[in-house]
């Protein structure tokens, strides 16, 4: 095999191919990137039986062929080569990589042992890339990071009519966002797919500026798969098996008791006051017609409090919230103001979840569909 390729184009392609691969794998061959050279150019692929990535780029191919090479090493080399065309050639098990005055010799991996990449089914629907990337960043933060319960480490994608809903929970909070969905020529009207949150976050970053993303969802008894395609790039992921909890029903239809606050001011106040807190401790929030007071009792040596403006509708309310969980929700509200609504429970001594939504201005609700439900801590009397 022999070819010449633009350094920046090749470096970006290798980086994309290895991005989703795990740092460590039990099978060394799965850390490789498969490079296939044909008269049409190059195709770079990676696959670890759970996720795959594939991209095609143009190149001047003198001799077609297939090679398998250590992905992360090749990505490091490509990104550091001089700004000149990269020349590849192979001889037996050795790979020669030359860029400008730099030259590397790498050993190829046994390409015949590399697994066959999954086949992508017909298109299920289309998504606006920017809205999808934004929705993933808002919702995925609420997914669990505890692999003991795999079903809540994913983001549930729910397709219905002309919208796609993304839902995630870790039992302490729930995040939901809906975006437009174009079913194209697909006859499927309702479908769900539970995608690993970490994989979906990388997909959102990768395709965020792609205009439109083509999505394919396939299911069989032994293998359920989702694929995302745009800009000559394809990413597939195995779906998580299991029943996602019906957490969307936890959201109230209406809430009469709420406060509207400047988002940036609240974020800064939470960060300041929580400096004295010990790990896993919560902040106390007191909402009155005079505004919001934040209080932190860290230890005998350190306490903190701060008051900021807030417009309260309803009765005075006191809740205790974990600062990082609250900051995750506030950071996902892409508006100048935020509405914090206080739900009720049948037990007057147990506070209901706090609902966080966007607010366009002091007196107008936000236009997006992002909702973040956070369970308060029990107040220490």
C-alpha cells in the first residue's frame, strides 16, 4: 500500500476514529485503526464491539491496500508531523510514515484478525445537528456514572411524531429536552433507544456543526444498534438493554410557587458560598419576597451566606440542595434568567422536587423545552 495525504485532513480523521475507543482494552487489536486505501481515497475505521467510527477522506493513492495500526500512536504522530503532505508506504509488516523531514516506522497489526464493522441500516430520521448537540450537553449530565445499574447510565431517546425527546436520570435528578425530528421516508412513528451517555456526549461534540445528522436505529434479538452519520463520518453504538424508568411522569403539569433569578448571579453565588462546604454537603436556600439567601455551614471554622435578588411568586420557601447538582442544571439553562419552581408532596415535612427551566426575562418563560428536576435534601433543623 502506498498513498499521500494532506496532514491536517489525515490528522483530523485519525483523531475522530480513535476518540471513542477506550483507553484500555483487553484485546490489543481493538486499539487499532483500520486504513483502507482505494482509488476513491482513504477510509479509516475503529471498532471495539460496542462503538465504531468510520470516516472517508481524499488522498492520492498509488497502491491500494488495507493496514491495521495502533490508533492512539498514529493520532499522536499525525498531529505532530511538520506541515507537509504525509506519505505512507508498507513493506511486509512495517509501515513507513514520512512528513517533511520526519520519518516513522511502525509495525502493522494482523488485519485479518480485525472484527467486521457493524452494518448500518436504512435511515430512521434526521436531526438538526446544532439542536441535537445542545440537547445532549443539557441532558447527559444527569445520567448516572455508576455502572452497577447500567440502564440509568444512558440517555433515553424517544421518537414520537415530529419530535425527539432526550431523557436522563441518576435517581437524584431528571433532565429532559425535546428537539425537532424529521422521520423522512421512515414509517416508524414511535421508537426508543437507550444510548450510553458518554458515547452520546462525544457524538454530540463530533456532529455539532454538521448541519443535519442522519440517524438509523435497528433492533434484533441479539444486537440493537444506533448509527449517526454526517460529513462522511459514521458512528455506531450498541444500545443498553433494559427498561428505562418512567421518570417523565414525575414532572408536574403546572407549579404555582416559583422564583425567577438571574442565572449568572445565582451560579456565582452558589460557587462562592459552597466553598466552605464539606463534600456531599448541601446549601440552604431561603426564598422570600425580599430575595434569595444562600447559607452554608461547613464546620465550626467556616460558614458563609449571601443574598441576591429574586422575584418570588407564591409563599416563602426553604430548600436544601447539593450545589454541584444545582450548578449542572443552571449551566444547562441557556437563558439570562432561570425559573426555580417548588413542587409539593403529600407529606408536608418532605419537600417536593425543584423544577428548573429557562426564563427569557423576569416575567416571560423561556422558549426551549429543557426541564431539570432535582430532589432536595432533607433540611437539618
